[in-house]
């Protein structure tokens, strides 16, 4: 039996309908604030926490979190909400996920190398 109720992504804790979640996910950066403006702030804060917790929507979670007050975010998830609030007010830096990139990489050149066959000639 099909229900008239909206389907919520309750299994993973998403506080909005799958339709709205999809529209938020696909929204341009300029249109996102208009799209989420009608969502109550407590629900927006929970949405920010939900999105922040997934690697592929982490940045989007910060953008949604930027539209919330510190009280709403900390009320949604305590210390994690406070961290989202602080990070959402800073310039975004993509996480490296433990990748270590050396500051200096020595380049290898074979221009002056002799061929192995030339050594025995």
C-alpha cells in the first residue's frame, strides 16, 4: 500500500524528505540559501550535521551550517554542532584524509644517463 506521507530517510537519520535532500544536493551554491530558507532552523541544523558526517557531502554540510545559529547547531549535536558552526564561518579547505604530500619532490632526470649497452662497449 502506498502512503500519502512523504518518505523520510529515517534509516540514516536524514531530517528531510529524499526529494528535498536531492534538491539540496544538486543545488547551485547561489540557489542553496533560497532552497533551504523555508526549512525550520532546528531541522536545518540537523540537516547540516547529517550532510557534514558524510565525506561526499561534508562541504555541503558546512554550507547549510552557515545558515544556522550556534545555538541551533549545538542544540542539534552538541560539540559536533559547535565545530560545524566554527568551521562554517571559515574558508573551506578540502580534507586530505591522511594523504601526506611532501613539500619538496626531487625530480629525476635521465638526460645524462648512459645506456647499459654503452657501458660494455
